[in-house]
């Protein structure tokens, strides 16, 4: 059933006569966000619009964060799907988005998936980074890393990518993890946070009571 929906999604996004064959992405991204991003990459590839779509999605994502009304339109589940779809079409037209991006936004609105758009955009960015030979890496720590710590960590992470690949590292601070770090590199994820260790120990203790 899922594969049928993805096939229909690809057909909706692309007017190519070869839509029956999905273009394989350079990296596998999992979850529903990943599946939609794969279908979008396939459709954009057939239309030779992958770079334009990436820029347009980034533009929409930034606009959504800066415009409370647009964010409300995307996130509010009580707004009718037809209303959202029409709004997405109008926004895409005003911004002069490609047909692929416009159709994608409208389709998500019609399917009630707009609230997952941010994750889909992030998934598409991962695919595009891999397409360019880049590997995205996000490091989350409880407190900001010192410059020397950042350099040492980046040196270690480079060992996990191929010689012809470039690693792109971004850092985030989240006090809730208490200590340690969370590392996502490409499609891999490692949780070395103290918060997770505490939860694990708590679960073990609770089970023994």
C-alpha cells in the first residue's frame, strides 16, 4: 500500500513519461519523511529541477519560521485541507516556485502531511548533500563545545566518511541531555547523552522492583 502511494506521489509531482521508475537517491533516509523526500528527489530529477527544488524548499522553510501566519497554516490541523492546498498554490505562484515544488506542497496539503514538511525538507537536504558528495553531521551537546574540542571531534568524524566526501558539521546546544552528546552523521545516529543513560538505568531499576 505504501509503495502504491509513493508511486502516485511521484506521478503527481512529475509529468515525465518515465514516472514508473523511481530515481534511486544517493543515500537512504528512513521514516515517512524520508519516503516523501525520495519521491520528491525522483520527480525533481526527472524534471532536472533538483537544485531549484532544494533552494525553494529552503526558502519556504525560512519563510515559515519567520511568518507566524504561514507557520499556523502549516501546523494547524483544523484548517481544511482544501484551504491549505489553495494557499500553497498561491504561495508557490507568488514566489515563482517550480512546478515540482508547487505540486509537492499542494499534495502534502491535500494529504494532511504539511505538519511533517520540515522533516521532509531536512531529509531532502540530506539526500542533496550526499548527491554533492557531502555528509551532514549534527552534534548536540548540553553546553557549547570549546574550539579545540570541536576540532578534535571533527577530526574523529572525518574517519567515518570516504576520502572523496566532505563532512559538514553543525553544532547545537540542548541542556536537556545533561551531558555527553548526540551525533547524527548522514543516515546514522548515535545517542551518547547522560539523559538517555539515566533513563536506561531507571528503566532497569523499575523493572526489578
